[in-house]
C-alpha cells in the first residue's frame, strides 16, 4: 500500500504509513512492533485491499488504536517496561490515556498546545497554563544526552485532577533560547519526582536516531 504525503522530505512522495513501537532503554533502543495504517479510502474499498494483498476483513483503525494493539501485545508477551511515551497523536487521545490508566501503565505523552486541562470550574489550554506560571515554577534540567551533549530545558509541572485513582500531571518544557513550549500529559499509580518525567520525555527522542526502513 502506498500513500502520498508531505513530510520531512519537504515534498509529496509515495510512502507506506505505519505506527511503530520502539523499546528504549539506557543501553540502547530498537523497533519491536509495527502496524500498517490504512485510511478509510482503503478499508472502504475491498477490491483495492484485495489487490494489495491486505487480509480480508481488515477494518479501519486510528493510530492510537493501532498503538494500543501493540502495547497489548507487548504486555501479553511479558516485555518489561516502566513507561509509555508518544507524541501528540497519542497524548491528545483520551481513550488511549484512559485505557493505560485502567491498567496502571505509566505514561508521558505529548499533547498539543491547545490541549484542554481542567483548572477549577473551567478548562484552560496547556499554553495558557504555561503563560500563567510564576518564574519559581521552572527548573532547568537535562532530558538526557543528545548528539551535541546534554539537552537542557526549563521544566515545570503541576498536578491535574482525574476521574480515577493515581496521579496525573501536566509537564511543560520550555526551550531557554527561543521560549518554545512543549506539553505532556503524565500519569503514574504512585507519586514520582519531576526528574523521572523529564527523563521519560527525553527518552522518546531516541526514535529520531533509529534508521528508518526503506519505503516501498
């Protein structure tokens, strides 16, 4: 299956779109699972799928749903892991976050700047909350070592309410030189220190150092 997209190549190309599960640890990292993403234009066209060799009965699934399938397989296989991390496509998905919380799976998932956070009787955007934080809320910490040495950013966090047991936080990262912001929804069954969340947020960047498979 091929699909046209505009990505890091800076132009429209034919490519297969997939969701990958990467296992990242201090000693190294590797891709351990993958799911091919099929848009509705494919799943609603059985003849097209049959011609491409896609198994009969394959239905549409969102990328968060594909991620959930792979995490389920990892859990069933007994893969030892402490956290789940991902980008905004997964952090902004309330169903995936709720599923992880029901299983007490800790996560640090990026969310969009307009992600709505409960604040008293109303909801505020993540970037609005960041703009209201006093200077003392920020701490400069390293999220790990990158290609040019340790990556230092300013970090802030605050507890947010939830509908079930456990602890939830909004984690905010600010780039010292530019002021650029990034936000993360975080969960753990027990309290954890800020440094632990920062480490997990930084560990997600390891996927950028994995060689990408050749496109069909």
